[in-house]
C-alpha cells in the first residue's frame, strides 16, 4: 500500500511539473514568422547532439545554444529583449 | 552460389548505404572538392589490395577466417579482444545514432505528428524481433533494405549527374584543399565491406566495387548541385543535395534511402556481430550462451537493450555520441588493419616471400587510423574511449581464457 501511494504521489508530481512551468510565455509560430528578422528578437536553438544535427528544420537566423551550456551562453544575451528558445 | 553472393553483397554494403557514410562523403567532398575522386580511388585500391591478401590461397576459408588469421598473428586473447571490440561498440553506438537520424527523417519528411523517438524505438523493436527468426529471413530482408536504399540513391545520383547546376569545369575549379586527415576519413566509408558468406574466396570484393560506384556518382551529383562550403559544413548534406536535385520528391526519396539505409546498416551490423560471436563461441573464447546456436534471443536482446538505454538516457542529444561513434569506427579500422598485418605474417610464413604491396597498404591503414585520432579535436576523449574498450575487452577475454583452461585441467 505504501509503495502504491509513493508511486501515485510520484505520478502526480510528474504530471504537475509542466503546470509549474506554464507561466513561461510562449509564442505562436504565426507570430514568430511575422517577427523573423527583427533586430529586437533573438532566436535560440537549444537542441544538441543528434537532436540538432539530424534535423532538417532549423529556423533561419537562429543561434545555436545547446541546452546543457545554458550557464555559458545566457550571459551573452540582453535580458530586456525577447528571446525565443526552441527545442523541436 | 549466386544467392550467397547476393547475400554477401547485401551485408557488405550495409554500412556504405548508411546515413553516417553519406554525411562523411558529403562533408569530405565539400572540403576537398574534386580531389575527393582521386582520394576515393586511392582508398578503394588500398582496400582492394588488402582484400586480395585476405583471400590468398592457403588462408583459412569463411566463416571464422578473420578470427583464425588474427589468432595466428597474435594469439587467442588478442584475436578475441580485437573481434569483440570491433563489432560490439560499433553496433551499439551506430545503432543509437542511426536510429535517431531515421526517427527525425521520418518525422520531418513523412509524418509530422509521429514522434521521432517513437519511430526510432519502433524500428529498434522490429529489427530485434527480426533476429528471432531464422538467419535467412534477416538476410533476405537485408537484401530488400539495401536494394531500396541503393535504388533510391542511384536514382537521385543519376538525376543529379545528368542535370548538373554547374558545368564540370566549375566543379574542377572548386577544390578547397586536401589533407591526409580528411582523406583518411574516406577509410570509414567502407566499414564491413569484406564480410562474406561464401565458402570459396573471391579475388575481388563486389561490395567494394558497388560502394565505389555509389559514392563516385553521389559525390559527383553533390558537387554539381551544392556549394562546397554548404557540403562541408552541413550536418545533413544528403538531404540538401536531394532537395537541390529533385525538390520535394527528392527529399521524400532521400527519406526512404535514410530509413532503409538505417535498417540495412543496423540489421547488417547485428548479423555481423552475431557471426563473430558465433565464431568466438565455436572456438571457445567466449561463453557458449552468447552463441545464436544456443540462445537465439540473447545477443539481439542484449544489443537492443544497450541501444535502447543509450537512446533513453539522452546520449543521442549529447555531443559525446559523435566522438564515441568515431572511436568505434576507428576500432573497426584498427581490427581490419591488424587482420591484414596477421595475414601478411601468415602468407610470409607459408610462401616464404613478403607480399610488399599488401604490407604497404596495411601500414597506410594503420597510419590512417592514427591520423583519424590525432587529427581530431576530440582526440583525448577518443583515445580514452579506445583504450578503455580495448582494456575491458582484453580483460574479459583473458578471464574467460583462464576459466576455460582451469576447467580443462580440473580433475
């Protein structure tokens, strides 16, 4: 019974995680398309390894910034301008 | 006889038609321009001379030829270590990399809504289940995979060659530089080409000839349609070229080539690994439960579990996979070079004369392997991996050798 409760708690916690991240603003693809080329917008492709190299789809003008190197590249971009991060 | 030639050919070209080979061929053609052609001819001649050596009369026949030659040159432990380290890491790492590539290709070319990882795992499951049936089924499906991939690639190549975007004179002016390290990369295009199911030794390797024709046409088509800069830096040069040649139908045709090439390469590598392990088991240098004669399911499930773990733990999304895969390919090249060196030693002993051209080619292969490690910016990571794999393989082979000896002499 204890094991079952622990498992249920874990599943609940796991499903709640995306909800915790829900306040990160998202941008629709139509909006992004209309703002492509804008000097005020930075687009970052956070995929790494084969996730990036095997993919044919890369947004024009996007800068490659692998997710695991966040601490390194995040310092180089201004915090007051919008940044679009995509991973798929 | 004819069917064994066809099946040998299907196994021999399995890596040649893999997406990884197409990336290497595309990048090198971008770096060295038209000089890729003489380099490719040089590599094919080099492998051709080595193959002729391995098929010299007096050397043991297939299957198990490779192990016996290596055993003659360096003893049982060395032979077992080299055989195991050439095939196991390559199958696991190439399997991981190729399946992820196939997953992305399927998702981006055919079905947007189908998860790429889902497709990769589905392919892995299907290829693993295939290994549970008789070996003949796997071999005939291999012919289908390879046939489809080859047909698609040749169609694209011929369309590209007969309708180039730029004249041949411009391609000749495009040379962007030649280096021994980039030419050495061409050695990695022909991994496993010498695999043969035929008892009777053939003086030439049909897989090598077919591989040469495929790469020659594909590189010619690539240079005629895409700029060298784009080819040299692209991570998917095959898709860029296919799109330039035939537009969206070209992408779809290349999608079929990539998926069938992945299935062919992985199925071929699993069959090759099983054959090697069966030989080692027959020679009692690895435990008998690894043999497909005893337990058909064990090795395929072990390999599938290793590949699945690598994919699930995110190795595919890590740059580390690229250096590990390159190291695994170099381990195969090292195995092949030492196999040729042992064959030179054998022939020298039997015929009392040294086959100098083959010895020279073998030394070039060894130099190529070293250049591939030293000339790579990830050399430290690669050296650590290569030595760790050789050490672990050597340790396991030694342990098993002494266990068997102990049991033989036990009362």
